[in-house]
C-alpha cells in the first residue's frame, strides 16, 4: 500500500516536472537542479534554510505542533528573515530588505486588532506560537549581529564609517522585524584615523 502510493507520487512529480520544463523551455529558460541530500550545493540561499532549521530545532525541540501551528510559525519566521537589512537605500534613511524584491515594500508585522477576542483555546495556542517566534527572533538576531560584527585581521583596509551612514545599533531591545537603525552624526577617530566609536541618532 505504502509502496504503491510512493510510486504514484513519484510518477506524478516526474510528470509535473517534465511539463514545467517543457513550458519554460519555450521561453529560453533552463533549470539546474542540485542533487538530493546535497544542500551545500545551494550556496547562499541554502544558508538561510540552514538558519531556519538550526534555530527552529532549538526553539521547538521535540514538541509536536499541529499543521496550523507549524505553518503559522514558518510564516512568522519567513517575515523575520525577509525583513533583515541587506544594504541602506541612498534616497532615504531606510534599508533594502529581501521583502522589497518579493513584495516591493518593507515587511512589518501588521498590528493586532484589539477588538478581536479569540476563544481561550485559540488564544493559548496563539500565545505559544508567538512566544516561539519571539524566541526564534532573539536567537537568530543575536547570531546575525555577531556575524555582521565579525572582522578579519587588520591586514585589509576597510571602508571607514562616516557621518550620515546608516548603521544597525547593537544592544537595543526591539520587536520582531523592527531593527534599531541609526544615522551617524559624529565619528571619533584614533591615531590611525579610523573610526572606532560613533554618535548616532
């Protein structure tokens, strides 16, 4: 029974894959698939999947989540990762995020409707997922800031911080998907004429 279902599933997947390839081949597109069980072939995009798996295991552990709970959790994690800053936008005091490429706008958590009062059981489930999402945010945020702040040995000259630069402020408590940004107003230089401390707004 299980083997028959597995065979039928694989057959349908192969048919679907072939039809997709044929359709997009007419548009000049060519697909390159990585080998099964070789996520390291994925490069940077697979690194994000690795982060999700790593922190999700730490937060959820052995707890069994329903489909709805797990889906809600992944949607919240998706919002966290797609709102991470990539680089500042020159035209405004804001940062470019993956959400700008996906939705053409920044991605922020919608405000919770204060008039909505869920049933006690739903409220408890929602609070549990919300706490797990916040735990994921705290864990991932600390790791990301640690990686962004990492510097190699000073045998390579890096771009110096200057007045007007948009920076990510470390050490401030913020809500999910809202990162503490600052604009450098004053940069202090040492004898090597490099900035080691700043004043931001």
